[in-house]
C-alpha cells in the first residue's frame, strides 16, 4: 500500500497533468541538494523515496577502483580494499552507497527542497502543455472564459490557460466570465514564464469549423470549402463547390429558410456571411465574388501578377467597392488576385485618352491662336479649354455656356479657329484671293456690267456684294479637307465626296438665284432710267 506522501504526489500529478515519476524525481533531487548543502560536501549524492513507508533518504555514491590504479578523484572514488571492508564482495567498477543521516536537516534545508520541487514541477508542467498544444495549430477548441485582463480575454482550455489578444477578437463580441465559446488555436510560444497559448475568435478557420458542424454535406465532403475571406465582426465571404452535380452547394449551406446559416450567424454574434459558388474560370468567379454588385465585364490585365480589371455600371460602383472598400478587399482576398474596379464612365474616358494619344499627337496651346485676343483666351482658359484641339471639338452651344461668350465672340472664335487650321491645309489661299479667283470666271459678265453701270442705284451694289459673299462661303465649304493626320477609309471618303457634291449643287442654285435677282434689278434700273429720260423730254417739249 502506498504511503500518504506518495498519494499526495499522485494527486498533485493529476492536477498538473504530469507523470508522478517526475514529481518523485524532483523530490529526490531536492533532498540530495539539501543534504549536500547541510553537510557542506561536494560528493556525489542522490535522494531515495520509499513509496511504501514514505521515507526519504540521501546517500553518497562512490565508484570502486583497483588498488594499484592511480586515484585522481578521492571524493567520488574508493579503492577495492576499502570498499570490501564496507561491503564484502564488491567488484571493481561498481558503486558503493554511503547513507547520510537526514534527521538533523532543519527549516532552511526544507525550504530549499521545496523550491527545487516547485521548480521541477513547473518545468514539467510547461513541457506537458507545449507537447499537448504545439501540434494542434489552426484547430478549433472548446473554451471557457476564465477572466478578462485589460483588453485581453483569458480562456480556460482544461489543461492550460489561453490568451486572446485584442487584435484576434471580433469587434461586435462581448463575453462574460464562465461563458463557453469556441476558439481557434493560433500558436504556442515558449516564453520565460512558460508556454503561452494564443487563441483567436477572428480566424477564418472558426467559420469553416462552424459550417462543418452545421452542414452535413460539408462534413461528409459532398460540398467542399475552397476559400474563405473574413473581416471579423463585419463580413465573411466563403466559396463552396459541390462534388455532386445534383447538390446545390449554396443551397446546402443556407439550409431551409436559412436555418443553417442563421445558426452560424448567431454563433458569430450577427456577422454577415456571403456564400458564393466557386468557379474555376477566374472571371466568372470574380463576378460572383463581388456580389451583391452587378458586374458588367471582367478582364485579365496581367496574368503573371494576377491582376483583374472589373467594369461596373456607374450606379453599381459604390456597391462593388463596399463600405471603406470592404467588398472589393474581401473579394480580392477570396480570389487571390488584385482587383481594379472602374465605372463605365471612367473606362470610356480612359479609352478616349488612349485614342487621342494614338491618333491626335501633341496638343497645341490655345495661346498660339493670336486672332482670339487675350481677353477671350483668358475666358477659355478659365473654363478649362487650354488647347486648340479641344476648342475645335466644342459645339456653339457648349461655347455659349462659358461666361462672357456671346454671339459676336462666338463668331470671332469660329473665324479664328477656321483661319488657324486653314493655314495648314494644302493649297489654301487668303479670303480675298478666293473671292477673286472664284468669282471672276463665273461672273465675268456681271463684273463688266458693274463696271459700266457704276452710277446705278445702291440696291444693285448690295445685291452684288451678297452674291460674292454667298459664293465665297460656298466655295470655302466645298474646299474643306480632312486633316492630314487622319487616315479615313474609303467609305468615309465617299461620304465626304457626296457631301461636297451636294454643297456644290446648292451653291450653283444660290448663284443662279442671285444672278436672276441681279438681272431683274438691272432691268428695273434701265426702265427707271428710260422713264426718267422720257419724262425729261416731255417736260422739255412742253
């Protein structure tokens, strides 16, 4: 039957979850150390515990050597002749035990033995805890809230205490002492105070374990979890895939009327969960990962760097990005790709800039159009128009919206821009030359009539001037060319040719109408002159 001392040792071992032999060894070493210190000797000494009687003894052990062998360590060796006197029949190489009296050991020796025992027990306890949890990282454990230290929560795992720091807690969770929860074992650190177990309530493995518990299809591997992205207390995205074509993975996780997923949400204190069907096609998977936003299109911009470009409607941009970028951040983490989200308008502007860079070439500052004047240039620059090309692309309605731009200013801008681009057109002549060369061949007769009838009424002169201006404007429109930088296809050239032909026909019709008006005016003038001469003759005859 075991002694009362040994029974106490067994109770301590069970409490600390260590082997009883470790405690016995610690006691024997403590007694040996206390005895050596009491006798003030450097001899090798051991302790011995009698389990039946509960007695603790200490003894010095020496090695037996031959008589003719030189002795170097006289404290820990003994000659064969001396050993034979103490223990007959002893042999060379064996040990001889010389017991010491432990009765005179006092309080100081007992305190020393106690410290040694506690130290050995603590070391054994630390090793036991480390060996118990070191290989169980990422495992979900049941724990009880033991106490709260500042921002950290101390959990009782049964065999050890675990610490959950603030960064590993969910923002929306609050615990009371004694509450049972599930935690994820992150790591076990060896410290000076012993192994420290770190647990988490924010790890994605917690959500995975909860789904395995609540969804039988995941437990039996009919439905597998391919990826999880989580921001504790906010939102979790989980991608699932079914091995059976007849099993809907999303429906299996949601459950009838959402019972399964609602149970998990309650365990996570109301954290939102998005369940997404996994797809091997990364573009399709990206569209589903960005739910609830509707994606217009997804394209791979860099396969090596794993970069995606996602285009969404202008109204869906904020929903796709999410609050503080949460939705796109979780989607990128779920995919393992970098995601660049753009709206349709942003993409259109980007394409336009690229097209202008490819076809437009360098832009021209608006200050080079000297005909505009400094006042108009300042108004245009204030409105954000800094290049001649951007000014030429604007419609009259857009220009009239600029403060300080009226009809006269608009006409001046139109003439200045036309003259600026006209100087680069091949074969173009000044406006006066155009009038001379274009009008003289077609209106040679009218010019002669004008020379001969210099004294005719002013109405005839105004008609002649209107005819000249109409013909000049028509010819200028007809002679417009496509800039040399643009290289249109044959279809565009045909359209330009048809337009020029139509404008030429209209010009001819205007010219004929003007000529007929001029002839009528000339006839009226001649008749008026004839009538005047006849009246003068009649008056003279009278």
